[in-house]
């Protein structure tokens, strides 16, 4: 079992890799170490994978609505070595980008090869601008820029990351579903289990630009109504927007801002909400800041 901190093979828009220490602290503070972590908007799944790797969670349930992202995770944990072989053979070219377009048209993975879909998911994630699966290729269609389509596709590294994840395969479930439907369907199991639910829905403002599946106002409202009525331990992260603040205003919650992007000077752009005790963060930390409220 590798001791190094896992990194997800996906370069994901809105990845919460910088929040993992904080989330680990929340789990620990609330005596939830060893829980099953549910991540109903999985994306890069970096939070669940790190909680597993670092012993804060015993099991993880990853739920994702984008068929290509879902299939990638499913392939990693059900046929990881075959996926690695496919990656080795893959030609990272604009021709492959074109050929794989047929996979982007699929809305439901049922009846399709998980291996092919998962490979396509990884391919678009690592060849498109900012890892956005619905975007265009790095370097543009003409490939006339200095940055080419394969500049983020380090095969050896990706394969190593997938192999490093294999020791977790019996502890991870990957489910294709709408997040809210999933939580409602498995509510009893979540409620009665030793559970922690980390909810990172599509951003309110940028969701449509970043993800192929995103929420409108009604969806954000339905999520708020549902989650605010739940007793199981949950943590939610959002972009800080007045609409989101209003949706969660009636909850006795402590908003916390985290500048999780160490690479930029952005501050106070994220909102964390939870029905758990939020551990104090070091105000010396360059990344985190608690709002007094
Ligand atoms: C903000 S991103 C999650 C990022 C993730 N926490 C990370 O660290 O990489 C939101 C994710 O929700 C997915 N998504 C969008 N609509 C969904 C839905 N109705 N049900 C489940 N997942 C959905 C998107 O495809 C995207 O992967």
C-alpha cells in the first residue's frame, strides 16, 4: 500500500484537493473516523480517495451523473489493469478526440462498454481546456498553439496513479445516478450507518460552464430543502452566492470561507456548510479563514 498522498488521475474543475486536510479534521473532530464516506457529486473523487487512503474512512461510495466520469471511476475499480493497457495504446491526437465524440453523446452508460466510456472520460478530461469534459481540445482544433492536445496527458503518471488506487478497490462503490435520487433511495442506509456525506454540487454561477450536468435554481433549491431536513452528518461546499446563502440561511450553520486555491490570490469564494461541529482552523493558515457570524 503506497504511503504517499493519493492524487486523482483526473484534473478536475472545482477539485477540492486543497480541502482534504480540513475535511479530515471535521471527520476526526466529530468522531467519524472509520466511517463510510458518501460523495454524491464525485468529480475527481479526491476527497473520498484521500479519506480512505489516510484512514479517516473505511469505505467510499462515489456517485456521479456524468456517464464519462462515472465510467472512468467504474473502470478504475473494476478493470484497472485493462484500463492501463488501453491508456498505453491510446493515441493522444486530435483524430482520437474526434473519434471519441460519439462517447460524449451518451447520456446513460447502460449497454455500453465501461472500459471504452471510461477511457473516453479520462481522454477528454486530460485533453480539454481546464479538464472540462464538454470543452474543446487544448491547443485548439488546429493545434497551432505551443500547447498541444497531449501536454497534460502523462501516460506513465496516470497509469501509476490508477495502479496506486487498486488496493482500495474492495472499499469503493461507484454508482451512476442523480445525487438527490441516490440520497433519497439510500437514505435509510445512510442514516443508520456510520456515515459522512460530502456534498459538492455543481457551482451556482459557473456550473453550466464547467460541467456537462449542472443545476438550475430549482435543483439547488430541492437539494437545500432535502439536506436541511437530514440528520445524517453532512458537509456541503458551494460557491459563495447570495442565492445559496439565502437557501441555507435558516440553518444554524457556520459559514466558513476557504481559499482552497493556493495557486491564486482568490479568497473567500467558497462557502462550507455543515450540520456538524466545524473545527476551528488556524487563522495563521494562508488557505483558510473563518467568518465570524
Ligand atoms: C463541483 S463538481 C465536484 C468536484 C469534486 N468534489 C472534486 O473534488 O473533484 C460537481 C460534480 O457533480 C456532477 N454532477 C452534476 N449534476 C449531478 C447530479 N445531478 N447528480 C450527481 N452528480 C452530478 C458533475 O458532473 C461534477 O462532476
